[in-house]
C-alpha cells in the first residue's frame, strides 16, 4: 500500500485524524481523546498491522502552551511506516498509555514522563527513568531552570 492509499484508509477509519503536512514521511495528526482507539486500530487492522512502535517522544511548544507527542510506527508485515502526532496542554499534559498495545512504550513513556513531565493515564509503572526520584522539574522543557546550568551567551 502506498502512502496515499494508507492515508485514505486511516482517515476513513478515524474521521478526527487528518493528514500531517510539512513532513517527508507519511504522517497524521489526531486529537488526544481519539488517540487510544486510533492506536488500537493501527495495530489490529490487518490492512495496517503496525506491529512495531519504533520510538515515542515529545516536542515542547512553549509559546503555544502545548506538548506534541510523536509516535513512529512500522509494519513488519507490510513494510510501511507512519508518524502519529497528538497534542496535550503544558498545564495538564495527560495522554493515554499505549503500553498495552506495544510493550516497548512502557519505557518510552517513562522517558517522556521523566524528561518532559507528560503523564500517561493507566501506565503500569509511571516513575522516573533517568533522574533521581527527588529531582525537581523536567530538563527537556524549554523553560526548565537549574542552578547548575550554564548561562546562555548574550
């Protein structure tokens, strides 16, 4: 299935999703409230069969007051890939966990939680991954400040 056919199937199965422009990969944008059913469909639909979550990360859009969550999926059966984007507000960064769909998300969501502060609803073990439990803040947030940080040159 080529990229255009893949997008047609995706948009038909999830009307709230839309094609993501300005990317050189096949990508869709979906509201966070539609994320979990969409991801289940992407994994279970035999035409799609996205059986591998390659990676998951976040982008801090400080000026817009939101985090953008990015999921890179791949189908080892069909050989196609997809990027899924969704946004959560910075003041209440909550998204559903996809760790029951792709077990590797267990670790990837913990990393995003630790470094950005995004919470994952129903995650089985959401705790810091890299930083000490008593660490204050989330170092990959653009407004993060720490006493040991070097000052940005003027």
